């Protein structure tokens, strides 16, 4: 679909601002712990405090949530915890070269329940390939949802991706009840591990822009 000149300019401005923000947060290549859909930062702020040697970065599309998350990190004095406003696919496209994923957390993402919207879900093969292009062997991906059909779809799609396998021991380094988890009657968890299978060249897995901008979780 062709973009109008106005929207194309808006998109270019937004991506340039995101690129600059990420360059300021990550001036040098390094491994990071990434939370996609970080909400108010409740989980990641605690994670950064528990693991001070890890560099943690949360991303969410809501500016209000990011503002609140940043205030939490500042009040806690956490130099290793940062947050940025962005849609997940745009974030991955603008991430500076050399930044890799040590861990990835996707907690209670938008399940996009309507069938025609399933293409917007994060946990599916194309998105897993994008993550794999930034992840070394052994990187762990933590996924949790209260939407049973979404979880089943993610489970069934994982074997089709050679760059990830389901963990034999799905241990979680930190259990912390988020807002969405507290509201859920039940939930499902999955841990995937990056295999040694080569990732596709990054240029072949770049996310298409502009991507969907739906609601995200609120931690």
C-alpha cells in the first residue's frame, strides 16, 4: 500500500527520532535484556535491580507507560534500566548495529484475537526470525500469555523455526506478578532457546514498515 506524502514524512521523522534515542541509550554495541511491551516497567525495573550486571531495555508504544517506567527506573537509581517508546518492529529495525539480545521477554502481549488480525501477533515465525538475527546461541526467549489460542498457535509454530527450540528446562530467572498476570484467571508460559542454526541475513528479515500499532501489555 502506497503511503501518502504526509504519512511518509511523519514516519521518517518518527524513525529518525527513534534511531537517535536508541543511539543515545546504546552508544556502543552490547548484549541487552529486552522486554517487548514493557508497560509501566514494573517487571523490568525489578529485573534490573535483581541482576545489576545486565543491561535492560524495555519498549512499549504508549508514551504514558514509558514515562511512568522511566520515572520508576530513575527513582530506583538503576543505571542499567532504560525504556523507549516504539512499536516493536520499528524498534528492531532502528536498533544500532552490533546490539545483541541476551534475553527477550514478551509478557502478556496483545493477542489480536480476531482471525483477520492474527498476522499482527508477535509470536510467529517471521518475528522469531527477526529476533534470531540479533541473538546468539543460547539466548532465551520468555513468552507468557493468558490467551489459550494464541499460546497454542505459538507452540505449534515454534518447530517450524530452525533458529529456536523449546527449552527442556523452562526455568524463569525471575517470577514477578504483573498487572496483567494478576488479572488473569490462568496463563501459559513458554521458554525458547536460540539454536546454532544460522539466522537469515538481517536484510531479509527486516520488519515491514509501517507496522500495526495495536495496544500492548501494561506491566
